[in-house]
C-alpha cells in the first residue's frame, strides 16, 4: 500500500473558532445548516405544541443529547467505523430477532427492547448498521460490484428490512431498505439493472398487495389514493393536513395563528404533521425557506461524500445523506398528500427523540469522514 | 500494483462523482415536484382551502328566542318561563349509554318514568340533540353532578327556561301547553326559525298564537375546536323575544267557575256581550299542563287518556251536547218574529203531544201537563208541548233558518285551536249525511233541543250573548292585546262584529227576555232559586237527554247510573236589561238545569258583577 506524503499545501492561518471546530472534527457549513434547521424547528414546535414550555424543554434536551452524540461520533475515524461495521450489523440483526421474540408492544407494534434502565429501539441502530455493512462489504472489492456480490448485498439488506417490517414498522423498514439500496446505487449499480428492478417491482408490488400486506397497510395505500374514501378515519389526517397547508397561502396565517393546529383539527401536529403547521403559519415562503435549509444540508453531505478518500467513506457518507433526504421527502410527501401515510418524522423538526439521535449520529459520521481526511495530491 | 491501485482509485472516484451527481438530480427532482405540489395547494387552491379551514372552525349557532308570556285581563301571569336545570344526554357523544345511565343513577335519582320518557324522546329526535333524562334538578343535585362532570362525557346540566303554567288545571284548556317538537311538526315548521328551540305550542292559545309567542331566532358565529367546544364568539345577532299576550279571561273568575262545579264535570263559558270578550272558559276536569312540557310519562299520559272523566277533552269548545230546553227562547223568538204566534196566544198542555194521525205520544217533562200556557209561561215553566206545537207549525226549514244567524251549527271563530261547530239539523243535512228524508217527528224534538241538534258550550254562550245584546253579534275573542315585553306598545286585537240577527219587532225580543227574567224571578220559574236582590238575571234552564226513555216507561233518577243521567244546562245574562255578562253552563249528568247548572252560572255572575274589578 502506498501512502502519499502531504506536500506543498498552503498553510492556512486558522482563527480560534475554526481551530476549535477542527479539534472537535466538526464541519462548519454542515453544523451551521443543522443549527439553523433545529432553530427553525423549535420555533415551529413552540407554536405546534400550543406554546407548551414543557415540550420545548424536553425537545431542547433531546437536541442537546443528539448534538453530543454527533460530536462523539465525529471523533471516531472512518477506518474504525469500517472495522466495527460487521459487528454492529450482526448485533443489530440479533436485537431485531430479540425484539420479535421478547419485545414490548407499543401502539400495536413490537419495536422496543427493554434493557432494564431504558428502552431501546434496535431498528434505529440498524438504520446506520445496514449502510455501514453494505459499504464495508462492497469496498472490499473494486467497483462496480459483480452480480454475485450484489446478490449477497441484496440479502444483507433484505433480512433486517423483513425483520423490521414484521414488527410491523413500515416507515423504518422503508428507510433501512433505502439506506442499503443507496449504497448499491452509489457503488455503481448499473442503470440497466436499476431499470430491470423497476420493471420487476410492479408484479412484486402486486404480489405484496395480495399476500404480504396487513389490512391497515392496505387501508393506508387505499386512503392515500383517495383520502375522501374514509374522511372520518384514516383519510381525516390527510384532509385536515391539506386544509392546513392550502389555507396557509403564500405568506401564512402568521406565527401562533394557525387555526387548524390551535383548534386541534390537525392531528399529530407536533410530530408527523408538524410540516403542515409550518405551512399554515408561514405559508409557501416559509416552506421554501425550510426546504432551502434541507437542500443545503443534503448538498453539503453529498459534497463531503464525494470529497472522501476511500470507497467505504464515500458510500457510507452518500447513503447517510440520501437517507436524510428520504426522511424529508416521505414526510413532506405524506403531509401534503402525494405519498401514502407512513409514520416518518420530519427530520430534526418533529417532536420526539428516537430518530433524532440516529440522524445526528449519521451527521457525526459525515463530519468524521470530512475531518479525518489525509491530505492527498489532486 | 502501485499503478493499478491508483488507476482503480481514480476510476472509482470518477464513478462515485458521476453517481453523486445523479444523486443530486435524484434529490432535486422530487423536491421540485413537492414544491410544485405545494404551490398548487397554497397558491392556486388557496381560496378553496381557506373556505374549508373556515368551515372547520366557524360554526353558526342559533340563539333561541324567549317565548312570550301570557297574562289574564288583570295582569295575572298565566304562562311564564322559569329557569330550571335539567340533566341532558347527547346520545351521539356517549359511548355506552346504558352504562352511563347506570352510573348517573348512583349520583342522581332517576326514576323509571324518567327513563321511559328519555327512551321515548330518544326515538323521536336526532342523535346530536340533547335529551333530558331528569328535569327540575335541585340545587344539591346540580352541585353533585358538577363535581363529577368529568366522568360523564356527553352528559350536561342544561340551564334553560322552561314553560310553566302556575294556575295548572284552571287555565289548562284555554292555554293548552307547549311540548317538545316532534318529527311530524318538524316537517311543517320552518326548521331554521326553530333551530335552538325545542318546544312548540301543541294546543289551545299556545298553538293558535304560536308564531306570535315564539319570536325570532338569533344567530351567533362561534369558533369551535375539533371537539366542537366553543372557543369564542365571532359575531352575533340577538334573538327577538316572542310577544306577550293579554287575555280577556279573568283568572279569578275562571277559578271561581271551576270551583263552582264541585265534584261535577262539565263546561262553562262567560262572554261580555258588548265586545265578545271571553271572561271565563272552563272545561272540567282540567289537567296539569306542566306535565307535558318536558315530555309526559307514559303512565301519566295513559292515566289522563283512559280516565272516564276525560280531563284532556276540552268540553267548552269541543264538547257537543244537545241544547235541550235552553234553545226554547230562540225558537220562541223565531215563532214570534216569523209571525205565526203572538205572545198572549194560549195553548193547552195535557202532558203530551201527538202528531195528527200518529199514535206516538211526545211527552212533556211534567206528567200531568201545564194546562193552558202562553209563550211566557212556556218559557218560564219550560213547557215541552207548547214548543212541540210551535216547532210543528214552523217546520224544520224555518227553525234552522232562524237559528243559524245566532251561530248555531257553525264555529264561532274564537282564537283557540280545536273548536268544533256543533250541529244544526236541516232537511238537506239529513239527506246528505244519512240519505234519509226528514220525518215530522224529528221537527218536534228539534223544537225542544233534542234529536240531532248539537251545540258546544262556547256556541251556546255566544248565542246567549247575541240574545242579550238584542241581536248584535261579535266574534268571541280571548286575546285582547299583544305586546312586546312590558314596555312595548300594545297592539289591541280587533273586536270583530258579525252580521246581526235580523229583527222584525223590538217587542218580540222584549217579551222573550221578560219571560227569561221570570225564569229566575217568577214563582214558577225553573231557576227561581238564583233570584237575588243585587242584579236581575235573564235565564233559561235545560236538560239534555243522554238516553231515550221508552214509551210508557218512567224516568227514575234514583235508579239509573250517574253516567246515564241527563245533562243539566243553563244559559243566562245579567244585568238583564243592560247585560255585561252572558253565561252558558253545562253540567254533565247533572240532572236538572235549574238546580245544578243555574247556581254555577250565578256564582260566575256574582263574582263578575259584584266582586271583580270592572
């Protein structure tokens, strides 16, 4: 193996703050984007919760914990992450099996593992473990991967996805699947193969509809296709959410003035449907601002991935970023009525802690990738 | 090795950059789609969703008007609105109705009757209407529920104004009552005018003057949350309360009349002949109209419905009785006016009358007969034979033609719902309704107010008033003025003159009225017991047969069941020469008019002429 010595790099004169950020292995643009997003999120949550200070306090604590996790992960060099990948993956699978056998039931699904002191949701760990594992596996050989390796990778994705879908947790299994598939995509999965998969997806989807779905899942799909089918049941959320968004107009009804959320017409206003609160109170302009922040974070993530020096980091960084986008799109698509109702939060804005930590850990990985680079000639 | 690693590295790096670029497209394209979709919702369809959002939160609520009050002629309140608390359940909002009621029972006594009423109302009303399960809660019960209110979603204490009739049975047949609007009524009323109003006039004045009493509904726009709770009032138009009614009835006189009946049932109507004002309108027995306001229990209703005394039956305007001998002054007057008779002409009464070539004996009430009687004697002693002969000579056509202008056989047009018209028989009527010819014998019994002839007490009183005022006719009225609150300008109800009875000679009228005076003042007068020194009464007794005594059979009062006894009637007006009150009294199964009905009329006239404020 060859190592390139750093030579002829211009010595920058870092300021004190930049020095601190470098010491903490943090990326300033990404950090700025995340802080902006979380700040915006708190402003909306204040209104969505009905100006409940207790909710604000809990969310602030969760955000703080998540940022600490991010910083902690950022200290771990990508090489270490790569070493951990198979072990994390194996642990994740084992815990998913344990959840199905001895998990706790909440909201009609088995998702939690009681570890005595606290309850743990293994599917969150798997969200990161799967892309790490696939990236580790594909980075072993040169890219693009051969058919046989693709097949093995496919199985590696499918096993945890099915285990999570069985809990049942449609949203998370979708996110885990997309994480794995993004790694394959970034690894250079041939376009012909992608096209082929899309074509075969149609009969598979039909088969899934017929035999693989539970009634409530079928209902969700049907309701998605026509929310007015059940205006008092499953369709109610979407109808009320669309009313909130549409009545917001160009400039919104004003902060703390959203009638849909304040009069409780909007269900789950602080969690899955917080985007509708934003749209009602800040209007189209508010939405564009929020989406701009998201887009900036995503582009920065992709940039970091493309600047990474090894295949594992590139694949992992890219996949983590794209999963973040999936969160965003599935949630906003659901709330605005162009995607089915799948319980996915608006990342870093929705009230609640479980996915927050995972998402921030993902950004920790990105920061680690960017700040642990060895300097190479270009 | 070295080279190939580098080559691999560069190739993979290039590959990844291409893929990252694709990823950017993969991100931006759906985001653009999302933005377009949101622009569609927020800009193009903005107005549509604004409307939906407004419909969500803004609800229009009716503000029911307060029902108008009803006063008697002296300002005594007859119908009022009392604040009460009732415990109401909205079935739609209660998950387990049975269980909720069981739990409520632990807290507040709920009788089986309450439950029955609740179930009956429930089946008649919309699921989102609240239905009372207990009415007229005590303060303690209200407090007890208030503490436990959170345990009973869908159950509320409703504070509202409830119609109350303080005189109860005394005015029941005049006022009628209000009750909960039923499904049938919902189809006939203007639903928006009654939104928020649960009650409607069912009977009597409450029904006749429903529109006046009800008032106009107000509206308020309120902001509600998703559970339907009102957050604030956005805009409101206050309701305008119903108008108050001032009656011509004297409540005290009404009570005096009621009490004068003692144990007996019947009806009495007193009219001021000068203006048609109804001074008293009694149907006995009465009933407590307050039972009906919040829905009467089946048990109470059945008791009222099946009682032999028929308390719900308004005898004064719906009871149809043969007038008996009270019709004699009218037919006598007819005989004089037509010119067939003169007052002094005498006839011999042997105690019976026979049509030429008929064996049937039409009997007089007095077995031995009255001997030779003139018109005055015939009225004073109520001689039947004299009137058989008179009727025979007049014939049915002239009788009915002469009686019709007094109002016999048609409704008086009083402003109370439900009046019936009685029956004045004619040749045409009999052919049409029975397809039979008129028989001569029927003319005879019509002459003494029997047979097909039927009157209502109100009709008889009105005809008596016409007699008292020498032929002037005025439509009886019971509401004298309508007023908005106590400050509003009173709208006096019109006095409606009807076409008067044609008069041939004042002398004919004088001699009839003279004879009626003798009924109460003469030594042989059938109502001589009510003679008094304070004012002079012109009257006529009557007895209406409930069943027919067979030929050669004796009518023995002692032996027959009370229910089969004759009805006692009496008509009178006073002071006879300047009448201020005309009265008709019918005592069901009372026996003789002179001994039973006349004292009741006297009690009414005494009170009105001697004690009441004029």
